[in-house]
C-alpha cells in the first residue's frame, strides 16, 4: 500500500444514514411523480384560453406555411 491509501484507510469512518437506502429512491420517485402531474396539468392550456388569443390568431393563420385543423395532412406523392 502506498502512503496515501494507508492514510485514507485510517481516516475512513462509517457514517450511518438517517433512513434506509430504499427510502431515498422512494422520495425521488414521489417527487418525479408530482412534477410529472404538474407538467401534465398544463396540457392544452393554449386552447382553453383561445378567446384571449383571438385577435392575434388571425395574423398567424395567414402566415405562409400555416396549416389549419380540418384541412387534412398535406399529401406526399405516394
């Protein structure tokens, strides 16, 4: 053993964790589930408030390359 590894081996101490190791994973899983629910709750927010975007929506609808719902998908030469 080198001098450095001998010093590190003598100074290494065992630290007890405040809770079982599986609890850290459970906490992380719960946090990710809550954050996933928060993100999921924002789905389709723009369509719920379309009355506020009405005046500006006409400008965007006339933009080159704009597509509208109900016109179908562009055909691709198959």
